């Protein structure tokens, strides 16, 4: 159910009209879930959405109303889903590396193998690639000033982040 919330408003599934007239779609139906979405659980779908760049988003949702949400909106929703699923349903799966001011540096235990770190703030979140060099991957809700502050914190604690990654993942 959570994966549906990434790309579809919940009210669509609880309106009597939708339930009364719903039916299984034919394999060749233009209304079937797109390959990018079909069969994925919430974590996989949200992670894939966060990894999209503009070109991949445009290709995956070509001629689709999904484009109305825009990549930034869809990634915001995906970040909320990941945060909810991982913090509520998978406790202990996002170890905190350190806290500084309003920022929390952490990573998820079940995510892509490329070294990276997430930085949470009450206003939003950012993801930074650590290798091959420190770069911003995704930003949701942070102002430019907050993003610069988050990047500065990561840069100052880069070796600590790398060491925590190796300790946790063993690589």
C-alpha cells in the first residue's frame, strides 16, 4: 500500500465508484503499470525514484500524467516513503553516524553499494555520494544555505563517514 502512495493518491482506492468498476487489466492495456513501477515494493520503487535523473524520469514516464508531479515532487514523495518505511518498520536499519546541530548523518542498511551518506534536517534531507568524490545526489526540502551547511559537515567528517561505512558494510 505504501508504494501506491508514492505515485497515486490514496483516495483513488477507497472511492466506491473505483471499487465497483475496477477489473483486472489485459496484458496489452495502455493503463497497466509501466515497467519502471510494476512489481516493485515500496523501498525498491522509492530508491529507484531517488536515483532518477531528469532524462531517465522523462523516458520512464513519457506521455504519462506522472510527469505532472515533476521529478522533484516525485522524489520528495519517495523520500517520505523511505523515511516512513525505514524508521517505522525497519528500526535500527539506518545507523546514525553523527549529529551536528540540527543535522543527522546516517545511511540505510539496505541500499545501493556505492558509498554515500544521508543527511537529515527538520526541513528536509540530502544524499551525498562519497566516492569517487563528494557530490550531491538528491536534495529534498533543504534551502541552498542548509545544503551548503550539510555539505560542509559531511566534508569535515568525511573520514569518519568512510570508517562508519566500512564498519557497517564490511567493504
